[in-house]
C-alpha cells in the first residue's frame, strides 16, 4: 500500500542581541571575578580504539581523579557516561565508597546521565529516551544521584526539539560546543525549542579543553589563564565565567591544584580560580536577570556523517524496531502471566545504546572499531530474536488455531490499526498440492502472491514463501488467516497489481511508475482525485559537498558551520567550517532498487505462523 507523505521545511531564526559583556550581576563578586574551573575527562566510547581499548586507557584516569579528590580538599572533578562509570565500579569495587562520598559532598559531579554521549540528530527518538531511562536509572540506584546536567560537549549538532525532551527528562541545563551558526553567541543563554520550552544553555566558545594543559611554572601558568579568561570577554554574560579543562580520554592534571592556590594568592591576579563542577556555575547564572532567548537548530555540521558507514544507521533503525517489538511482546506475555525478564531487555538494549555514541552513530571510526561495532549489534539482535521467539510462543499458545489448512497469525505491535504487506514461509507435507488459497478469519479470500516455491519431482509444493496484504490488524493485536492447499492452480490476475514489464505498480489508491535504470519515480497517479502528483522525476539521489567544521586530528575545531547572512555559499577561498549549497544529480547505477516496510514473519513451534509488524529495508534486483 502506498501512502502520500508531505515534507515541511521550517526555518528557525537565531535571535542574538547584544554581545557586549555584562559587568556584574547580583550574587557575583564586584571586586575580583571568579573563573569556575571545571576539570573533566571526555571518554571516547570507540573511534580509533574499541570500547574495551578506551576503557583500558580511560579507567586509570578515574583512579587519578579520586586520588586528587582525596589529596586536595578544594579539588573537584566531573564525569559523564554510564558506559564509563559502570565498568570502573565493577573493576575497582574497593573505590565505590569513596566514589559515592565525593558525589554526596558535591565534589564529584556526575553529568550526562546517559549510557554514552549520544548523537541526537541521526538516530531515532526512541534511542534518546532509552539513553535517559538506562543512564538515569543506574545513577539513581547505584550512585544515589538524579542527574540534571545535560552534557553534549562533543555531539555533532542538536535538533530544536532538544529543550522539550531534556525538560521532560528532568534536565535543568544543556552544555554543548558544536553547531552554533557563528562565533558571536553568548556563552550563557536560554535555548527555546519548537514547542516554546526553554532550557538554560551553556555554550563553550573555546571548546571543552580551553583550560587544559597549562604550563607548570607560575608566571607562564598565570599568563595562560589570563589569556583564556579574556578570550571569553565577548561571550560571557557576567563577570563570572566557566572554563572546562579536559580533552578526549585525558588524564587529570595533578600539578594544577597547587598552582591554582599560588595564583589566587597573587595580589595582581585579575580573577580568582575556583575548582568547580557544572552545577556550581549554573547556580551563579541562575541568579542573573534578563537571559537572552535563542531559538533554532544547531545544525548542520559534518553532513557527511549522515551517510558514512550507512550500514550502521540501518542496524540502529532495524534494532530499534526489533527491541521495541520484544518489549511489547514481553509486556503482553507478562499480562498473560509470564514472568518478565527486564534484565535481559536492558542487556539487549545496552550495545545499541553504546553504538549510539556520537562518533559511532556518525560512522567515523577505524575498520577495526567498525567490525567491533557490528558485533555489538549482532549480539543485541540475537537477544532480541530470542525474546521475540519465546514471548510470542507463550502468546500464540493461547490463540485457537484449530481448523483446516495452515494457520497464519499476523501480530501488529503498533499503537494503531495497520494494513500492510506481510510475508511468511509455510510448508505442505501432503502430496499433490499445486497451489494455495488464503482466507481471513471470516472466510473471505485474500489476495496472495507466491514469491518462491520448492516443489517435489511431481510438481507438488513442499515449501513456499508468500506475500499478502494483511488488512486492519488491531493495535497491539493480531489477525488470523489460513492457507488452504489446492490441487489446481489458482487464478491470481487480481492479486498481481500493476504491470512489471512497464515498471508500474498500483493498488486501489495509486499507480506508480519507475525508471528501473536509475531508480527514479516517474509517475504517481492519485486514483481518488484523478490527478498526477509529480511534475518531474522523484526519488532522485542528491549529493552534497561536506565541509564539516574543520575535522582534523589534534587541531582545534571551528565553531561556526556557516557564515552569517542569507547567502550561505562558500567563498572562493573555500573557508573551512562553512556550508556549501548542494548540487543534485541522478543515480547512475543500472540495478533497480526498492524499499518496503513489510511485516516480519515468525514461525512458532506450534505449527501456526505469526507475523510481527516491523520496519525493514531490502533490495531486489
């Protein structure tokens, strides 16, 4: 069944008012301002190393942070990502008591509250919700803390529904670096989402490692901090400001705390350095008045990552649907008295959540890491398939499938009635079965097509894969069909919609034509309105030149993804970090392709066949 979809383009304007610094706000020091120095480490889930490789590299950094917390009473440190914290506590259980004590004292800040620092643009919204559920539950139950600091320092862009989602998830702030339209934004403002929800936003103009790696001698140390403090003058909205000190898998700097004490004792020091966690600075900003409100989309950046390693995006989307189906079947089975297994469900979700990390979801990794990522997906799929199989068997056992022929049960896991294509494989042990007829629960014949058939030497059917249209399957319910064996061939003239020789497919609503050499859709005729919807070719592949925002190893990143003004084209100098208009071209591949969302077919041991609605893409030559 073909349905129409309409694309709506919404352009969000960025509201940027004065960029001049406000001198002092209520609650801030009027004599000597404070730099809220926030040591942290950004754990890379997997890019150049596998997940385990980065754990081996990164876990000792947590040990050092704890040692500094024990040594210096005024020292504070910030950690994110449950996928980093959980393995540490599992491998160093003797440190758990100190870990929890520093959290309770407010000296060890836990931010993010998710399994990883996710990509929030490309994956589906369901994954974002699962990130919050999994991460926040662990932090509450294991660490005794409700995480309210949204921490997206390295995420590749942010869509404008984030303020609403973060607010609903209990977050009170949004810290980020990438995706701003230009370098003149304030570092503290309120980000307004598309529904009007606002959340305090903290943009880091100098990136998340601005104050990392200072010199070890006091004169050079003081100069380093003064220069970076002053670099925030055009962005800070008060006398006080925040500066992060940490880079990818970085080791806490043990030589810095004594130098901070010496710097603060200098009479000529223009500001005081205070070791802090993000909530400390958030409390200062919360006392200010008149925060600017900025709405819009912090995109695009790294457009090439939208399709890089496309197989990973397909894995993510397919598993998102598969795991949701497993959850729904588990809930229905529990309602029928089958004990739940929540631990197994989260065990299946966790590798998918890890692979939702911004670098992995974007497909920017080495081949070794790519292969390890796929193995994680395969593990999740095995668990999901097992849960679907066992839970469906417990449900199917309660369905009356007695009667003539082969029973087929189509399950719809969606929250609304569905009419869609279903595929299933069935077999016949009786000799002389040349064809089959499909009927619904009311005995009415349903159109059916044979996709593939294995036959005996006498021409009789042994095994056959069929496709049919399952109509009006109830929400979170099922419809029953029966495949009746026939000794003569059935007339399928009505079942085959369209003319394959003329590259046309149709149903009662639409007639669609294609150019199989290019994959173009050449016609879309609406039968109800008797009008042709296309004025030209559709389904045309576009290409877009990706400038990113300067992705080079061991070099800073430009914050802006496009120049200001209405014309966003690159200049003749091809300035890095600016977006170029895309040019459209046609796919030159000669092989045809198609995508479809069939219902997934499952075969129970009881002999009945059930179909689980899901989302799947496939190719046919």
